[in-house]
C-alpha cells in the first residue's frame, strides 16, 4: 500500500497482478468440470480464451517486475540475483513454471490450481501432524482406530459427527450415573467437585451395540 501511495511502479504492477488473477478466478467460477458435453466444453474454452488474455497480462507484468532482479542461465532456468529478494523469488517461480501454470488454458478438465488435489492430501497432513507426539504403540493404535471409524462412517454415508456425539453423550452419562451410584453406595459426599474416576472401568458394561448406526 505504501508503494502505491508513493507511486512506486513495482507496487502498481503487483496490484495489477492480483487484479488479473482475481478476474481469472471470477471466470473460473462459471466452469463446471462435471459436465463434459460438447456444448459445455465449448463454453469452457470460451472461458479459457478470456483467461488466456489475463494470463498473458500476468506474464507481461511478471517479466517487467523481474527486470534487474533475476538472471537466466544457459539452460533457460531463472534464479534470483539477490537471495533475500522475496519479489524476485516469486518472479523466478512463475518464470520457471510458466508453461505448467498455463496448462489449464488448453484443457476442459484441468483446473488452474491444485486445490482439489491438496484437499485430498490435507487429511494425511493432519494425520502426520497429530502423530508427532505419539511415540508409543498404544497412541498410534488409538489414532488408527479413530481414523478407521471416521472413514467407515463416511464411506457408508453416515453423519459421523452426529453419530459420535450421540454415542459419546450416552457413554458419558452412563459413566456419570454409575460413578455417582458407586459413591452413594459408599456414603460419600457427592457435592465434591473434584473426582478421580476410572472411566475405562465405568464404561465396561456400556452397550455400544445399541448405538450403532444401523440399529
């Protein structure tokens, strides 16, 4: 913003880049990849022609921004003149991947980004993050059991969140009632706020089968 206020050319070109990319995605919102009929493919290519003009503008702006910031070796690969120049790094990435980034312009099935693929990778990334502190076999066993249950419910079109909430609530109240019952039998003061109950032991006679989705 300061660059634009000070009439800095780089700042204005960066703003132009963001504007062009925004318009590319505005056009992309009209694309339906599920419909590959001849009529819709023709419509997608019309969208691609508009996006091509915008991508050409992006290429032009990036090349202008990269002047004096990048160099090209004999193989055609670009690199930064200043290793700490983040703007040059962005330009180098685009220039080295330019043809790949424009691949979607020639296809009715390839999107302009990999968000769909990244969405498929995300569960694995979350799993990797969750297992950093699981250094014991039992911890990994519990995680595998949790993910197995979630995926089984998902593949059977069962609302996992609703099922697990109902199941967990029923289990909790079962343990709560049994715990208080044991305390009352022992004539303990049930008004104590801090308790140390063995929930695993309290849940042993809980009927899990009664709350299975197909019952």
